């Protein structure tokens, strides 16, 4: 959290419509994850993740994913 005297500080709040959309998006995301897990074996999912990481490695999206990950990923 930035210092209280930091003029770049911004406090955001969600509207009722935003909260409704968030709930809908979470439902869609849960459904999608369930579909993926039912459709692919764990080894298949790991293969896809490895391929996608190779695709984004070193690019802004890959750097952002690595920053948000608890475990650094090395691409073989």
C-alpha cells in the first residue's frame, strides 16, 4: 500500500453492477476450470501449461505471470 501522502494513491470501490458482474465472471471461470479438468488428464494440463509458458516467456505477459506466481518457472 502506498504512503498516505503519496499523490499517486488511488482508492477504488466497486458499484453494485460491478459486484454482480464479478459474481457472474467467477461462476463462468469456475465452470470453465471444471470443464478443463474433466476434459484433460493432469499430464495433459501440465503439457498445455508448459507450452503456453514457452509462448509467453520473456514477454510482458510472461513476466507478469511470473511476478504473480509463488514459484518461479523455468522453461525447459
